[in-house]
């Protein structure tokens, strides 16, 4: 499905902003790869690029790869931007540069949809998902591409059904330069966790694409060069369990047709552990990782944040159940909760050791607009509007103590010995449960072999020779080499190096304590 053009032809420059350095963007892994320069292709802008009228010309620039050029701004008649809170500073900078060429700039995406007041300089604000507001914006630009005298806010009331979404314009992105591929199956989540803005932004009744759409998108990603892992960016892959079960057989057949070259990953609530029928199908579809928002091992805290569904099965039992299907668990963890105690950091570290989860995104609590948490703290007078802080929450414990506890947890959890011990556990007890299949012919080609050799060279030199934890690395590496598991060696080392490097910066105070922090920093992933 594409929008109507009313007979006009326009030139649209879509610019995706750089990320501020973040635990979840894995930028410290990139130098160990064969040319990866950015995290994931941005779904929102590429979807919009595919939705624009057929007659309109579109260029796409991801500033995590390179800056938009003067020539591209001179070519354009309008600029479209999208992004998350962590990209706020960079979005405003793109707007400033576009205005130097007197171009109208439209902003959409999750950040402006939650906080339109963050962006007073933009000419058009697109609040909400693809829908009637998008069509209004296209109609306005069809008539006139001069900048409006005052900011225009367009709010989606009638959303385009996801079954009518076009395939995102992956062909405009340099897919081979991304760490992961991305795909969206659904939007929305049925749960109402106190800190989460997803229900407020996208609704509690998950909207879904058809299995045929997902297969077509996967085929397009493959055509564009994606051969590694594709991440389902859904808020909750099992938000609609029946729909997930309907999709999985199609994914299994697609994997059989394409030779299981692509690995899959997703986000889901921990209660997926109670659904062995789903986990078995996910294993057959070659899902290798599930991100679960565990948030805290404290039952009292889970109840307070309205995340009781995490207690449908004991947390450690849930993790081990998922592991038994060959899928590694990645976990979100929050510190600074009202239920935290002075010993919370130590309790959390005990959970890390017991769960053997290698990657936990440990954040300080941040209150986001359009969440029950924001509303409650506003009523209690506990929202702090200070851009110099790592959190906008007035914690019940002293602020400096909470930040110090976070730094301590990051420093200890990601000591090299501990990280590699957890990955060794994954190799010995989790990855062994994955499906075994012959190496497909596609993986035996010289370009693919060369790619692996380049990554091994980078890893051996930058970690094994120049690194300051080389002894820990080689102990792990020799074990993988002896078993002929070069794929496991490469995959674990890429992530471990990022975790260790980022955590050192975090524990020394050189990184934000929350991926959603209002504390603005200069983007640390330079566009060249």
C-alpha cells in the first residue's frame, strides 16, 4: 500500500539520527567485525519511505553510518526525521542543519509521539503511528513545500492496518553494514507495567501483520544482503499468542527453504516459559535469543510495578526453561525502584551469578511520559526536571547512593572473568540444545569464509594481543577452537567485548545510567 500523490512529484530526504552511546547498541563490537558500522536498520523511516507516493523520489541517510551531505540537503524539498529519546539531541541538530537550507522538517517516531514539547523547532510533528496524520502531511507537502509560519502538529487518529503496511524500503539502507537485521511483526502489548510507555503509545490490543507479509520482508532483507541475525522489534512477540503460533510454521518453512542461514531473535515476556508449544516451534524456526524484561528478581518489586506476569513461573526456572530450548535469555534490569534497599545491588549480582544470563541491560529507573509511573510520581511531586541527572525520579533512597550502587553493579557484573564464565555456561548448557543441521552451501562460499577470517583476525589482534584481559579471552577461545566452534567464539567475543568496554565506562561515570536518561550527551557514535 502506498499513499496517493495528487499528481505531484517531491524529493524527500529521510535522515536517521546518530545514537548516543548506549549499552544496547553494541558499538564497541563493530571494530571486531568485517565492516559493521551501525546497530539495526530503522523500521520507522524505512516504512515511511516505502509508503510515500510512487512518484516521489526518496533518499535515506543513517547518520550512524555517515552524515547527510550538503548536496543531499540541496537536492531535497523536505526532510523527514524519526528517533527515540536517546537521539533527541541529534534529531534537533538535523533540524537545525536542514533549516540552513530553508527546508521544512517533519519529525515522527516514539520520542515526539510521547513528548512533542521536546521539539519546538521542527516544522511538522507527526504524533502517532502510520495513518491519517501521515496522509495529511503528504497532502500538505503535495501542495506546498515552503516552511509553515508556525509549527503544525498532526496526530494520527485512524491508523493504517498493519496488514496493509508496505515492505520497509530496505533497499535504501546499506543492510550489510548493520549489526542486526530488523523486522516488525506486531505493535502494542496487553500488559500495563507501571514504567512502560508502550500501551500508552501503541495500545494494549496488539496489531499484527500477516505471516505472508513477514515472509516477504525476510525475503527482501535477504535480497538486500542480510545473512546473520534478524531481530523482531515487537514490544512483545507473544502479545497475541495465537498469532505467534500461526506465524511460527511459516518461519519454519522459510528457514527450510533458505537453508537456516538466518538466526532469529525477539522480545517477549518471561511467561513465555509456560508455553512449551511456542518455545518448541521457536526452536524449530531457529530463534536463538529472547530479550525478557525481568526488571528485578524481587517479587515485592514486581508486584509494585504491576508486572505480576513475571511471577507466573519462578524467574530462575523460567530462564532455565527457555535455555533448554537452545535460546539465550537477555534481560532488562531496573535499579532505583521504590522497593530497593541498600543491599539491592548485591542481591542483583547474586541473581546474575545464579541465572548465568550473560547480557543484562541494567538501567536506573526513568519515568517516561504516558506511563502510570509518570502520573504517580507527578502526583507525589517526585519528578525531577534536571538535565544534569541520570534519572528524573526522586528516589526513596539517596540519589548518590543509588547511582553508586548502579556503578558498582555494572563494574562487578561485567568483569571479564565473570562475563566469559557466563558465556562458557551458555556454550556448555544452552547452545547445545539448538537444532543441528548441515552447514548450508551459501555459508561455504569464499566471501563468507573471508568474512569469518577477517573477524577472527580482528578478534585475535584487538582482544587477544592488544586487550588487557587477554588471558581470560584465550582461556575461553582455546576451548572453542578445540571443539571446532569458531562461530561460538566469534559471536560470544563480539558481545563480551562490548559489555566489558561499556561497563568500564559506566562504572567510572562516563556513561548514562539509563538508556532513557534526559541527561543529554554528545553522540559517541560518530558519523564519518
